[in-house]
C-alpha cells in the first residue's frame, strides 16, 4: 500500500527543484497534494503535469498572510484537512558578508524563516483542532556542519533547525510531529550556483563520492511524514552521502 494513502499534503515552493520532486513523490505514495509557488507559472504547470495532473496549485507567496490563509481554508474546505505540511520554499544568494546589503539579508531570512513561521501558523490551527498532523521543514546540511556557504543562508537554515525542535515540543501534546530534513548538495538547486572548486571539495569529502538526487531526498521525506515513522519528532535528519 502507498505509505501516504488517505493523507492530504501541502508543499510550499513546489514549482521547481526539490519542491517538484516532493510533490511527485507524495502523489506517487497516494497523497492528495496541493503546492504553492510565488511566480513561476510555467514551472507550476510542469509540476502538475509531472505528477499526472493530480496536484492543486496556488500562486501565493509564503510571506502573503492573507493569501496563505485563503489557500489553507480552500484546501480544508475541499479536502477536509491538511495532514502534512512541508515547508520547502526557500532562497539563497552566493554573496560574501562584506558585499551583502541589508536587503539581501532580509530577503533570505524572510522567505526561509518568516515564511516557514507564517505557513506553519496557518496550517497548525487546523492540525491542533483535529489533534493530528506532521510538519516537515526543509533545512540544510549547513545548519549542522561548518561549511563554506553564504552566512545569511546558513543563519536561516540554523533557525529552521531550532524552530523545528521548539515547535515539536510545543505541539506534541496535540499529537502533531515536527521534523527537519537537512540535505547535502544535490544535483539541482544550490549546487548549480557553486563554483567548481566548491563542488570538488564536497565530493572529495563525501563518502559516496557524488551529489544526491532530488528524488532520493523526496522519497526520504515521504517516509518521514508517513505513519511508518510515527515515533520520530523533533529530529533533524541529515541526508548527505556520508560527509
């Protein structure tokens, strides 16, 4: 049986990259899936097609409080509940601190951290009423390892780790689990913008000697939020090929 059968999931940032892979994996595992995206209409349509036309897409920024609330209300009205939330939407920039403007810092922290807070708050209200649910926050290896990466991105992902741990403790009384998934470098996403020497250094220290795939991480995410993993909460799960 598909491990997410009977569940409804919401994935933020689902129009490309890991978000798209998460949508595909969750649909393949039997979930009804909705996803949000900020601007990429063509990418959203590609995600829908890649997942067999099953997902429901919402064009709404994770920083749009009213839009997020309306999206959550519509999903709950049509599908009854949101059982799984994956806070995946995120941004980064390859900028050294000395060249970083205040606006650069604010954008990364706002999307990655405040967006996670706002979406979680909107969805958790229903989960608390129903006394069930799972929240999976997409972190990064940079939150648990000292790595050569932009400081605002590292800070935002470290905040996600802390948010996940504190929230897991807070909502456990309602039967809700919270987890953080921290991938290393993958074949798509952040790795595309890294210079060759950074990629070579990563591969040198990675036990498996390769980058991870989006599908590998998405399949791991599907297990983490499933009932087969019901005794795990508050953990940051690293998937990095053995760095």
